[in-house]
C-alpha cells in the first residue's frame, strides 16, 4: 500500500473572470506531514487553500481532503479540518472560554466534556487566568495561539494555517511552531502558508507557488540542492524573480 | 445541538454591544410617547380672515362663532376683499370668509343668505378639511339663527333632511387611536428589519463569518440562530409598545391579544428574514443600509399605514399583495379598534404564512458558505 495521502490535488484551478488565480496545481500531502505552502503575495496561496477548505469552488480540477471530495462534499471536508486565517477571526467580543465553547459546540464536543477540555487547553497554553477575558483584550501572540488551539480543538485530520505568525515577535513565533510540532506528533497534518523562510525550514516538505503555479516542491534540503544554494531564502528569490505578476 | 451554542453566542453578543440593547429599549418608548402627538391629521388652527360688508347682528354673531371655534383662529376682520387676499397670498391666513352687505337683511326676509369662502388649497388636505369645517360651522349657524324663524312659518329655508353621523370603532375620531397600532408596526418593521440586515454583513466585515463558514454548521441552523433573537426582541418590544399604549393613551386591543402575538411572530419572521437576505447579498454595512432604506420606504408607503390602500391606483394595489406590513397593519387595526377575530383575518394570516415561507427559504439559500 502506498503512503497515505491526506490531501490530493490534481489540476486544481480557480479563475476570477479572465484572471487565473490558481493555475492547474497538482500535489499530495502525506498524513502527519508539516507541509509548507510558500509563494509571493498574489501568487495564489490563499485562493488555493480556500478551495481545499471548501470555502471556494474550483473552476477546474479535483481534490480530496481527508478522503472527501472538495467539489461534491465540501461540508464533509469541513468536518475533518481545522482552519486559522491570517485575519484573526475568533469573536473579539466573546470571552476566551466562550469562543472555545462556541466552536467546540459547533464541532459536536459533548457538553459534559466541554468545561474540562476548555480548562485543560487553557492550562496547556498557560492562559488559564485569562479565561474570562474578552478576546479583544489579549495580545496578538496569545490570540494566535488561542486561535490555533481552537482550530484543532475537535482533533481534525488536517489543519490549514494561513500565515499564522504574521505580525508577532520571534519568541511568540517560536512558541507557535512548538505547538505546530505537538499537533503534528499527535497525527494532525499541518498545511501552512508563510512568508518567513526560517519557518519554511521547519517544514517536512515545501511547495513554492509562482503566478498561480507550483514551480517547486520538495523537502527544504532537496530544494536547496536542486537550486544549488545554501538557504531557503535564496531558493525563494530565484523562483520569485521569474514572477510576472505584480503585487 | 449546534443551535444552542450559536444562540448563546448571538445573545451574548447582543447584550455585550454597548449600544444595541439601549436602542432597542429607547426606540419604542420614544416612538410611542412622542409620535402620536405629532402625527395627527386633525387640522386645527386654520387662520381665517373675515371680510365683512355688513354691520348687522347676524354677521357679528357669525364672526364670534368662527372666533370661538377650536378649529379656527380669527386673523382679523377686514372691509376690503383685496386686502384679505393679499394676506392669503402671503400665507398670513388660510381662508377668507366674505359676508355680503345685505347678509342680515336677506337672512331675515328670505331665510337664506350667501357667504363666500376662499381657501388656500396648496395643501389640499388642509384646504378641503378647512372648507368642510367652515361649511359645517355655517350650517350650524343657520340652524341656530333660523331655528326660531321656522316656528314662525318660514319653513322654506329649514333643512329637510339632517344627516346624523355615528362614528363606529373610533367614536371621538381621535387620530391617535388610528395611528398607535400603525406606530407599533413601524417600530417592529424598523428594528426587526435593520438589525438583522446589519448582522451577517457585520460578521463579513469583521471576518468572523470565515470561521463559521469553515465549520460544518448547516445553513439552516445558522440562519435560524440569527432569527430567533429578533423574534424574542420583537415580541418584547411589542409588549412594551402595547403596555405604553394602554398606560399613556388608554388604548387596549378590543380583540384577543393572542391574535396580535400570533401575527407578530409571522411578521417578524418576514421582516427579519428579509433583513437577513439583504445582509447575505451585501458586502458592506453601508450597502446593506442603503438597500434596506430603499425597501423600508416602499414597505411603509405601500402598506396602508399612512394612506388608504383603496385610494391607490390598481397597479399599486396589486403590488401591496406581497408587502408583509400591509397584512400586519390590517390585522392590528382590526384587532385593536374593531375587535376582529381570527376568523375575520384568514386572508391576512395565510398571506403572511406564504410570505414567510418564501422569505425564510430565500434567507437560508442566499447564505452561501462557499464562493
């Protein structure tokens, strides 16, 4: 039996009018992998990710996520994934525990387990004292850690992270990546977009999108060898230079 | 049950909003306390200038009668019609009553005498009503003056038929009684329409809708969770309005209060459903707001709330068939003033049920979890 693929995309395409945002991308993500999804601004990363999450309908091509077809059964896909977007989107006017309860409830966490699981999570995050704080009063780094924890509260098969560490300090980023590793150890596949090349190094495999296409896909080490350079930074520059699209 | 968690969220967000709970309470109270006094179609204080060419006692008595009427303000007695007309043209007075020189003599000898009334009819309602009131005043005057004469055998001038009007359902013709049920409709229409219209689009602007769309929550559950708070709020607001109508104006429904609540449930579903539809199609709050303004005006003006439906042209009357406030206001006035029963309101009931079915389904379908 071949390696189990959690995400399989084949010729996945999205057009907005005459503009091809995502241009026939084909790739697989293995179970338990941390998959880095790189690309310059406007390369089509977010659009591709939104298609995989069932938030956007592909113009052409097919893909399965956790064994569910993203075109025909987007709601089944949603039951098996977690999602955290660069635009922080927990409810700012709700308290920390209320947000956890809301999303836990939506994903079917039993009422009697809710309180215990909430407390456990907050203790793990070290923000138990902020249980009753409205989310809008948390510092950005904490918000992002909380959002990530909420995204994996229901133990999804895959979690999609769209620039999860944008705008936070290096220490918070490091802690965030520790959380990502923990999740991956528990068997959750991580699909992450980022602009930080040091973060790309933490991934098992990395794809780089240029003008809607995937121009490179390999482990960070493999990519560096392939392009004959010493860092992911240089790999990225080499590829991004060829981009025709502006910002 | 997902619905429960979504409802908790909606209610918490509503009560945590620094402004909305206050608005929802203050709005009906202000409307019910202030507007009934302002929105009156009783025309009072019509300015009258008398041009008197007669010096007899009858003319003098007619002038006194105008002066003491609660509907008129006597702006002066002139001897020259031109002068009075100038006053009318400068809008210093609304009507001119011209009494001819032989008024007193003709009244006693012939038993009748002409009086000319000129009235400013720029505001046709005020003009028509003013002319009407003046006519009624003159009739009364001639009855009083000639009453004795009839006894003396001058029967020719005495009116042969007297029309006695009995005002049913609103015996004192108090316009407030007519407007208060309509105001309740306006309150429910505005609160129940605008708040949902701004709700979903608000989540779009904040980005939280993404986090909901990524979950497996069903469209129906989500929309239902958005609707229920407006139901609760609407029924509370309605109760406040009805209580105030009773306490302040002594107006209580003649019919069964249960009917009012039954219809209110249906009506709120219609307007809130409509608001959610607008919200679903809008990208920004501004857009949702303007679209709602547009429809709210049409809803109100075409509902029979302010002007009777029967006076509208046929095409407009056909359009009101799909206007939810039309049925609700008909029910309100019927139950409040006439004591209507459910059996009398079958048309209105089923029309609202049909509108609800359409708008409810549309609200669920227009909420799209996927682009």
